[in-house]
C-alpha cells in the first residue's frame, strides 16, 4: 500500500475511532487483571493521573505501541502516575490475554472486561487508543494516540509529537493540556450488544430479570434478611436499579470474592457473564416493566426452620448461643462466646447448623471447640481442638459428607465467633446451633485444621504486604473447604498446593478480600491431595490510607485478635483416604499422575 493510500485510509477509519469525550466523567468499576489481581478504579484516587491503553490480542498497532507505553509507565511511576491496559475484546479472555502478555512481555496490568459492560459504557471503538483520567474528578483529560509515530502500515523512527507525554506533564505541573484529543489507530472492537442496544428495551423483566434476582439476591434481599432492602416487587428493583448496576460494575454484589479461574465452588454466589449483561443492559435500557407476571411479588420466600432437617429430621441437640444486644448503629467488634458443651457425652457429629436469631444483623459465625486457657498471656482464649460448621447467609449444606463426621468430646468448650453489623434498629440476637449425631461412629473422621502465622509484621503505609504460612498434609486426603481470614487491612489471599513432585496449583485465589464476608469456600467435588503435599496460604494487606477500612496507616501492625490488629489465619477441612481408597486412587500410578 502506498503511503498516500494508507494515510487516506487512516483518516477515514480514525474519524470514528473514539467515543469517549474529553471532560466526560468515568464511573467506577472493578476488573480482574491478567495475573489474577483485582483493581477498583476509584481506589487509585491518590494517583496524579490514571492512564489507560486499550489493548487487544493480535492487533499489530497495539503490539507496536506497548513498548513506548511501558517506557512512559516506568518514567512516571515515581511521580505517582498509574498505568493500566484495558481489554474489552469479545474474543479475548484472561487466559488468552495472559498468554499474549507473556509472549510480548507486557508488565503493565491488563484489566480484562470479559462481559464488555465497561468497554461499552466507555464507548470504546478501537484498541490502541489511550485515555487519561484525573483522579480528583474522574474526568477524561486526554484521549487519542500516544504520539504520531504510528500509522497503518507505516512506522516512523521517531515521533515528532508526544501527545500522551505532554498531557501527563501538563497534569503534573497543573497546566492546561494543549492537545486534549487526537485521532488514534487500532483494531475495531466488536461490541455486539452495542449495535443491538435498541433491543435491550425488550429484555423481559418477568422472564429474564426477576429469575436472576430470585436465584442470586433474594436469599439475602428479602424481608428480615441481611440485605438492606427486600426485593419484593418490580417497583423496588426499578428504584434500586442504578445502585444494582453500580454494585455489579464494582463487583460488590453478589458478595463473592473468589477468582473464577481457580476452583469450582459449591457455594459460588457469583453471577455468570450472561446474567451480568442481562441485568446491566436491562437497567441501561431504563429497567422497563414489560409484560408478564412479577415473580418477586408472587413467590413466597420462607426460611426453613433448619436447612439440614429436610434430609436428617429435627436436630438431636440444640445449643443456645448467649444473647447479644446489637445497637442500631456503630461497629460491633467480633464477639467470642464460650459455651461448655452441654451434650453430656462424647458424640460423632453428622451435621451442625447455626440458626440466626436475627438474620438482618448476623453476618457470620465461625465455631470451634477445645480447652479454655486458664493462665498466661492467652488466658480466656481457646486452645483449639477442632471446628464445627459455621454460618454465613446463603449457605445451604451444613451436613458433613456421607459417613463422615467430627468427634466432639463431652468435656470441651465450644467457641462461637459472631460478626454482627448494625442495621439502623436496635435488636437482640438469640442464635442457636442444632447438632445432628451418628448412632455409630462414621467410617471417616473429618479433620479441621487452622493455618496461622503469628509472626506477621505489616509495615506502616504498605499497600501490598504479603506473608505466608504452610502446612504439610501427611497422608492422601480429600479436601472439602478452604477459608482465609484477615482483618480490616486484609486485601487478598491465596491457597496454593505444592505437590510432592514440585509442581504447584492455585486452589483458591481471593484477589479482593473483604473482612465483612467470611466465606468458607466449599469445593463442588472434594479435591484429592496426595500425601506430602504442602498447602501454602498467603495473605496480602493494605496498610495504606487508600484502604478505607484501615483504622491507622501510620503504625506497624502485628498479630492480634482485635480487628485493628491483624491475622494470617485460615481453616482447612479434609479427611484422610483409607488405605484401600488410596490404593484405588493411585493404582500403579506415580504421585504426580495420581491427581
Ligand atoms: C449473601 C447475602 C447477599 C446476597 C446474595 C446479595 N446481597 Fe446485596 N447486600 C447484602 C448486604 C449485607 C448489603 C449491605 C452492604 C454490604 O454489607 O456490603 C447489600 C447491599 C446491596 C446493595 C447496595 C445497597 C446500598 O444502597 O448500599 C445493592 C444495590 C445490592 N446489595 C444488590 C444486590 C443484588 C443485585 C444481588 C444479586 C445479584 C445481591 N445484592 C445479592 C447482602 C447480599
């Protein structure tokens, strides 16, 4: 192609290259990056500028532009300018983006917009474009090209105009940006739902929207539930629709913090990409009522007395948890109640279930049992011997697997860790625990173990401080549950299995840990763990002022029970295989191929 032709082509294609306008305010969002991190845009409001480049796999213009973009990111890192890439391509996903990043050695986090809802709202048209945001206002200050070096099929050695660099320099020195928008080249992004936008008004509330809310939200958002408003009919949903869009864009709701790329969880609360698109497109079309029945208004939602009762009948024992007065407002620290085991004999527990007294205020319960420490530094605390089932809204299965149970001695103290959140009215919570027992000891003994590292030291102002703890599983085992715990400064957590052959697998990645939600992640299918495997839990903490929950960014934080102290803590639930099961599982295979 001749130079002239290529220029003409570029001009005609570039005319529609950009939909995002200078001075437009960008709404908040949260996305995973290609390495499993999670980023919320508005977290970066301490940056001097936030710079994005629209990336797409296989686009030569992007591949050509990244080295310069990376140079700029390195040049401005010290000055507090934050750089990201953003991929909204229909055909790309986190795995393929990670591969492209590895091949072309991209260092900058690439945020992957797999549902395309963020790219749609930013009105992205082509990859290769850059845009700059002012974190004080979240308004766009520059859109267009990095510089004038690239053209379709033409590359100059040197650029003569450095648009992006000039824009950043102007922002750093508080001057007006001389050239705030330029034309940029790149590959067109296919947003099928953008061309079909008119059809979004036909999304059926009755048939498409209400069933999603019913299945994913109403377990909490119902009368007397923990959700702050009850989704009782169309009018409520319509009124909250903009909030619903916001909490979906920022991944605050439904409360689920695991990375979907690792592990398959029985208690997964997350929405699928299709469900997210349906809800967001319906809301962006004005949340039309349309025809048909209102499922939310016509379905009666009732809490079962005991969830396990359906399968196991009424509990054999009911243990009262001391009543707790919850004020209307404020913060209630974690409560630890100790109850002497009232059962009066040794039992094998088949199932244990917490029935909340007031579902609106009880966020979670974690139970353990052991001996109360009578002297020394930890007087009044528990020396843990094991755990029983806990509670979190929406948990459905509180029985242990068939023929599997946990031994609860007569002479022990049960600890209930209760997390309450005030909801605007004072109340008294009187929760209780139902216990179902085996008549005969089961064949398999459930083992619940804690992961803990009390040597942690988190420096003041650290944004991403990591520490780990390891534990070896001595025999072939089936792993059922994983739980990671930290306090207000908790930012992320991860469980990795290092197998005896040295290979590693991420079992659970929680890139956006939230202290308010103590989720016990239940494997859909128990995970086989060969003897000699090391489980490694890593927690990350954000001790900076950017962490809105941080009580004090200026101090070094060490281990402690109180929420202003920190913990590297986790819980794992497993059972050993019998020798016959191990032999059957392994056959003649070696360790590595046994999994
Ligand atoms: C496991 C319980 C639970 C589930 C499931 C749940 N929510 Fe929530 N929701 C809450 C709680 C509790 C809050 C209060 C804020 C918080 O704790 O994060 C909340 C807050 C909200 C808010 C913000 C209200 C406000 O003004 O702050 C919206 C909107 C919302 N939820 C929508 C949804 C939608 C939509 C779904 C389903 C797709 C959903 N939630 C699923 C428990 C839940």
